């Protein structure tokens, strides 16, 4: 249902600063009146119209082109006017102020896209992908966001919801006619449908987790004893000197953060203070921060000296790492002649041999990092999913697993199916609270 009573909103839709072209977007009621005041006419629908943008005295504020999109065939589903002029900050503000003087109000962050959602032009997952596409900082992230914007993620969700509806209908029929004896064909059909939707959900959740990794990235903490080459490895992965390297133990006192990309996947690498017993109060503060950082990591990269191998101190550090966080053992300094083959605990954890000095093994390390944080290439590609999408999919998966245990109790089986459907519908906005909508769209830029 179109928001026919919505007031008129306006905003600058292009990025701040100087540019060749700047766009002021207007959506809502009374577009014709506003257009005649600024342009002297209402442009033909979906035709470019060149002319002057006029102030209240008829003087020219700017020159450019105007585009008019009549409801419901527009981005928001309402009448939309776009004024495309020069990209100077001052001139865009003049054109925007002229729209506001004519009765429009300044749009709130994300209000154009929120209206598109409320008017049925986009579902909630597609609306969120608009912001994700704008914020994408890698080609892989941009492709995933575009897949979601085109509706591939939503189509997967709707397909599972349709299967659940059909399955619920079948179960409800069983409940309505309890006196009828169910033959094996009915129960086999029910079980096959449940297996099908659970399989589709597993595949969709896997794709969503990949998309979430593309959007959020993973936090990788480099830990280890002093002077094993943690800062050198950070510099090698970053491709520049971002951390001070010294032979003096305890040089790194605080956490050093650097964002990198490996095959389009964003990783946040954190170099920490060397872990050891120290009488230096400042160094101990750095060591305490290192431990705090490791508890928030997605992966701990434990750096070891390939010459010394796995020492008792390394074993103690390994035993003290958070048990629920994956770890990758990296044996550094393989360029030295005395570097040996790691043994012992390396067999229990994934490991790789590198030289931060020469770059030997770094490409293998990059592949191990992606594998350790859960990234794997998919033929069909990832969906640009958010944390709330993953949570909803996991919740739906939990309810379907519960449904599997209630095959002999039709009432409880049907309830678990209903709860699973409700969780999936939250992704596309079928059942979404106004508070959540406000939180989602407040993160958009004003022009969207």
C-alpha cells in the first residue's frame, strides 16, 4: 500500500565535497507544484529535461537536467524529482534550500529507502543491501551486495517459507482429522518436505555466513613471545611498514591494528605485545591488553620461532589461549639455516611455515587465514548478510531441528514449524518491529 499521505522530503543524494555532478532528490506529494516553481514546468515522465533551476525571484541558481518519475514507478514508489546540477557544495545547498522553502522537509537518514520498503518496492533484506553496496570496500563485497539487492537472498528465504507453509498446511490437515489413520505415504511426504527445507536452510546459512564475513571482516590477533617477528609479519601482510620493528624485546607495548584484504575478504590484523613475564609496568599493561584482545578475536595466530621450535613457554601460551577461539600456528624465520620442522602441538592445530623477512610462505599463510576464519569460494556466490540475518537463520535452523524430534507429536511439530517461519519472515520484513526499522535505516546516509 502506497504512503499516499506522506509528506515531501528532499536531500542531496551525492557525496559531500566537490564533484562534476551533484543530485538533489525530492520524493512525496506536490512534486508538480515544486517542479513548476524551480523549473517552470513538470518534466515529461522518464525524459531528461535540461534547463535552469530558479530561485523565488526567477533568477538562476544553477543549470542542469531534471528527471521526473511518477508513482508508483520510482525508487520510493512515490512521485520523485531529481535535479542534477553542478557538484559544488554551495550550489547544491542553494538548490536544496529552494526545495525546502517550497514545502519539502529535509529527509532523515535512509528515509528514501525506508519509503521504498514501506511501499513494497524492496523487502527489508534488499533495502539493507543498498547501504551494504554503498559501503562495500572490495569487489567481492560489492558483488555480494548486488546479489542481495537483485533479490537472490530474498528469493532463497521466500522459497523456504513457501515450503514451510505447505508443510504446515499438511500437518494442520493431520491435526484436523486425527481419527483418520495416516498411511506411510503421508508421513514419508512430511519427512521428505522437512528434510528438503532443512537442507535449503543449511545452504542458505552457509552463504549468509560468507556474506557476513565479507561485510564485517574477521579479527585476527597475532600473539606470541617477544622477538618472534609479530610486527614484521604484520608489515609483510599489510605490504607496508605499519609497526615498529626492533631487536629489543618488548618494543610493541600496545595493540596495533591494520585492515587488509585477502582475495576480497576484509581482515582486521592486530599485533600485540610479546607474552612474557616482565617487571616493566608499561609492558605489563600491553600484555594485559593483548590478553583482552585475544578474547574478542575470531582467530588467534600464534607466532613461533622456527629455529627454537615449540618451546615450553610456547606450550604455556598455547594452553592459556581462549579455548573457544580457533588458532593457527605460524613458524617464522624459516629463512635461517637452523630452522627445523615443527613437531609436537603443531600436529593438533593447523600450522604453516613462513619467513616474514623474505616473504617465503606468506601466500600459503593467506590461504590458511581464509580457511581458518571460515571463508570458502562458492559457485553461486555469497549473499551480503548481516548479523541479524545470520541470527534469524540459526534460530530457524534450531526450530527445525526441534521439529525433527517432535515427529510423533503433531501439535508441537506444527508449533516449531510456525516459529521457524516467523524467524525467516523477520529477514525480509514480513514481521518486523518499528524499533528495528528505525535502527536499520538510521545507519543509511541521508540521500538514500
